[in-house]
């Protein structure tokens, strides 16, 4: 749907008359709301007269005005057909009445709060969710919160996806308790993304109660050191497990091998992390991506035990000179990406035994590429059987395998050398 962004200028006020091209069903982003002195600066016609689809109200995150923000937000009541609402930089402590009105917010399915660090309420709280026997926000499925709020979450059984980010000093004492709150109040959660929890050292045991959780992403949690064994025992539906930039995490508990639904494992820039033993119990695991690090030990430990691994991506290991011999014995492998191994000179001797390998991408491995020249390279025989090949000496972007970049005829080789 069409989207319009409007920036409020100082001393100019705001009215829908400022947006002559805005149409019913459009998305609207209003920035610079700190430039409105009070609710009187919101002129007629106002937002309630326009059937918007999504509305984003944004204050500059550096503003400190509390009272004026509350007045302005109160004057920006939207039309009742709103399906998506985003509030960012709001410094008020309270929310206006329209944010607890079932006739206005009853159709919301997506709510995002960003940097609302003074707010003591969540729109709408559990005590106002039920009016005349009708549950408000019963269709709310996605919630995004940037900077941990100073309130207790209500029960939100309809929520399926949650993103929560902690970026400010105020978040330090609340990270673990907020995760416990999520686990207790959103029992049907399917996707959880935890981003920039810089003081979190241990995942709370309460996450094990999320038996419907299918995707768990943990990003930029540099002080995370351990995951209790109990956490994974309860995550019986987990399909995707991702750790990105968790520099202090050195191991996963043995209980990770009980994740019988796990299909995809992502470990990016976690230089100390080593996989546990008994990875052979993960019969559903098909895809593994490991990126970043300069370790000589532990990087491959456990991968050889995954019984039905089909897609393996290894990227950005500047000091490693060789790949393990067991790679050639992984007969289930169908797609393999090897990227940014500048010192890698050869593939395992038994690499030609990978009869099921359909796609091979080798990117920025200059010493290796020289040995894989079509028909003339001394190691060409190791990859000649692979239907879809891509060899790249240089690339500006590391990206996943894209089927459109490959030829698929008589073992054609797509040889690319980017111009400097």
C-alpha cells in the first residue's frame, strides 16, 4: 500500500490538510512530533477523519518533553480502521484514552513500541482488554518493542511474533525479567527475536515454557555466557535456532540435541561457541550456517555427526587452511557454500564422493579457485560432477546461494571475476 512520510516543522502545527495526496487505506509516518508544543497544534481536519491502514508516530529520541508529548498524542487519535500502529520516541508516562478504546484499536494486528522509555502503560493493558465481554486486540499477532518498557506485560495469548531490543542504559536491570515476562504472558509465541541485550549473561529457564516456539533468534548479546540445560527441553516445536554476535557464548547445552524439530542452525560471529556431542540425534536438521571467527579448533566439532545435513554454509574464516576430511563423507549434502577462506588451498581428497551435491558456491577463496579451473585445474575432478557451480574471486557482498546466478546445463561453470 502507498506510504507517506511527513515531517512536522517547528511552529507549523499539523493537519491532514498538509497532506493533500493522502488517500484512504494509505500508510502514514509522521516525524518530528517534538515540534508540536501541545495538542492545540493539531488542527482540523485531524487523523480521525482519514481511514488509514498503518500509522507511525515518531518523536526525536533525544527530546525530553513529557507533558507536551502526552497532549500531542492525545490529539492524534486515528480512525478506527487502523490495522498497524507504531509509536517511537514517545516520552510521556501515560497514554491517552483513545489508546484503550475498543472502537478505535479493535482491528489492530501489529503494534510496535520503540524508545518509549518513560511509558508506564502498554496499549491496551489487560484490565481494559475486555469491554462488554469482547476481547480487545484479540487478533494481535505481532509485537515489536525497542528499549524495554517500565511496565509488566499483560496476557497476550494471540501474539505469535515478538521482537524485543534493548539499547539504553535503562534496560540493564530489566533484560532477564522482561524475557521471563514474555514467556509467561505469550504462551503461543512462535517467533522470538532478542536483540542487543548487552547485560544478559544467562537465558532465563522460563523460556522453556514456550512449547509452540518455532524460531528463536539471539543477536548482539555479547555478555551471554550460558544457556541452562532446561531451556531447550521445553522447545519441542523449535525449527530455527540462531546465534549472531554472541562473543562470550562458548557452548550449547547437551539438551540442544533433544530439539527433534530443529531444521536450521545459524551461528554467526560467535568465535568461542562449540557444538555439543551427540548431534546425530538431530534427525530433522537440514541446514547449518557458520560465519566468522579465527579459531583453529572446534569450528567443525559436531557437524560431522548430523545425519541428514543437506545445506552447509561456511563463511569468513581468514586463518583456516583446510576443510575436514569428513566433509567428503557427508553424502546427504546437496548445497555447499564456502566463502572468505583466503588461505584455503584445496578441497578434501574424497570430495568427489559427494554424489548428491547439486550446488557449490566458492566465493573469495583465491588459492582454492586457482586449483579448480575447468578441466585444467588439478582439483577440477573433485567438483566436475556438481551440476550447479559458482566460483568467485571477489565480491562486494556475502549473500546466500541464489539459484538465478547459476547455470544448470552439462556441468557448466559460472566463473566470475569482479572488476576492481
